[in-house]
C-alpha cells in the first residue's frame, strides 16, 4: 500500500468513529449519591399533600449525574398522618425518567405499593407529592437470587437501572420522556 492509501484509510476510520465518540461523550454518567448529597436534596419532612411527613434519612438512596441532577428517594414515616397506608416513599426527580411503565417529569412524588399475584409482585402507584394526584401505576417484581432486603435502593444505570423496594425491583430508563 502507498502512504497516501494508508493516510486515506486512517482518515476514513477516524471519520467513521467520530459519531460514536460524540454520542458517548454526550451520554450523561450517573453514579450513586453520597449520604451527604442525599441529605442536601431530600427533606427531613417531606411535603405530601397538605402535610409535612417525617422521613427516615438512613433509608435515603439515589443517583446523581455530572450536572448535579438527582433521582433520589427516602422512606416516609407515615404513622399518625393521613398518608398512612397510602404512601411509603418520597421521590425527587430532577431528570426525566421512565420507571416501569410510568413516565415521570422532574418534580416531587410520593409512592406506595400493595401486594399482587399472591405476593410475587408489588403494584406501585406514583402520585404527585403536592396534590396526591395519581401519575401512574406499575409492577415491581421479585428479584431472583436476591438475599438482601433494601427499604429503598436506586441503582446507577451502569450497574442495574433498577429501583429496589424490599426484595422487589422496577427497571427504569433515563432520558427524555
């Protein structure tokens, strides 16, 4: 091969690789949020409907991207509140996300669940925290081989793209919804 042919082949290879490199560079990286980061974004008393319900910060879990956007949640202590039995968790969404079949825009949500299919699934309902308006429902399924029970764990998308409640999980997708 001539030197000119090699240069031309190298240039073509670079031109073909550029779109893939650009797409990878534009992809937002998410990581597990630290307890300090979660404490800075999640309230100690979550505004749910007309109440401010205490949260259990040791159960807080979430992810954050390089732009400082969070998807984070925490268990609500609902005993004595009108939300008892209706909601179990508070969720802050700062980037569009699809959780199961439910599309959530940036905002604040309260969610709860009921057992379905003889205990093999949870029916999870997402509501706007401020009004209680139902946004949608989806199922969380038993995580096969799971031995660790988590009150709430939001896994980074590079690891699992899963929101874990107890031994149940709901897949999620980040992006424009």
